[in-house]
C-alpha cells in the first residue's frame, strides 16, 4: 500500500523547500531548491532543470512523495491516490 502521485508540477515552488537528498546535494542554499529561477510576476517560479538535471534525477523526481508534503500549498497541482497494491505503481 502506498500513495501514488499524479499530475504535473505547476512550478509554483511552494513545496520546493529543503533538500530532497542532502547526502548528495550540499548546496541547497537558503532552503530553496537550487533549480528554481527567480520569482515571476504571478508568484510562480520556473524550474530550470526539471527532468534532466542531476539534482532533479536524485530527489525532485520523487518529491513530494506524500500528500502531507503538498497539503499546505493550495497552488500545488499534484493529486494523490491510495493504491492498495504497491506493486502496480510505476
């Protein structure tokens, strides 16, 4: 049994705080993901390495991993489904 995340990242940057893999990435300055660009006028941030950067491939690709990681952030567009048979997860 496990949570399955679906949906696409809306790049709001709200859940991109902290370091998803501190053993590898020691340079996540000021608690923000180092891949986030400056804030845009609408308050969103643009991820500069989503999908290809080593930081993404070692942490962000699996973060957020639980509904409570996004619950405080109403702008987040991820959805969560409880899957009884975790073997069916991608």
